[in-house]
C-alpha cells in the first residue's frame, strides 16, 4: 500500500512539473538592413548634382515595420544616393540627384508607404545633423 501511495505522489509531482510551463518572454531580434553600395554605385551619375534634405515623419510606430520600410522605399528610388530614417528622432535624411528626384517625389513616396505617414519640416541642408552622423 505504501508503494502505491509513493507512486501516486511521484506521478502527481511529475504531472505538476510537466504541465506548468514557464512563461518565456518572446525573443526580440534586431536586424540592420543596408543598401549595397555596389548597386548604388552602378546607377549613380558621377557628374550629377546631389542635394541633401532632412525632414520629420509623423505616424511611425515602430523601427522595423515603419522606419525601415520607408527607408527602403526611398533608397530604391532612381537617383537616391542614400536614405536614412531615424525612428527615435522621427527624422529622415536623404541625399539625391536633383535632376532625377525632387523633394515632392520623396514626400509622395513616404505617403504612398502608408496613409498614416506625414512629412513635416522638409529642408535642404548642406550636411546632415551631426547627432545622426555619429549613429551610423
């Protein structure tokens, strides 16, 4: 009888340990996406005049889904030399060929990604903001 009692207790403990799983936090991985400079070099005109603009983007809610998607769309535009979207600062920095791309085209590209994204305070600059350059 004592043997059966021990088996029942052991079975109950085994069942308790196997049925109670720990709530594990989901693993979050960050992936950096970069545009290959080899591809860009093939399509860029060495004699072109490049301009730099900085502008704010309203409506972004995440770094991967929002900021990286907008960044990729602008980087794929013909005539865009570089595009960087800083999610934390809600800011974009784009260098582009003035003959092929206009600030209005950049704004249109951002709004085409999603209706919630709005461009604000677009300005042509000689050099990008120093704080953002340190993050590269």
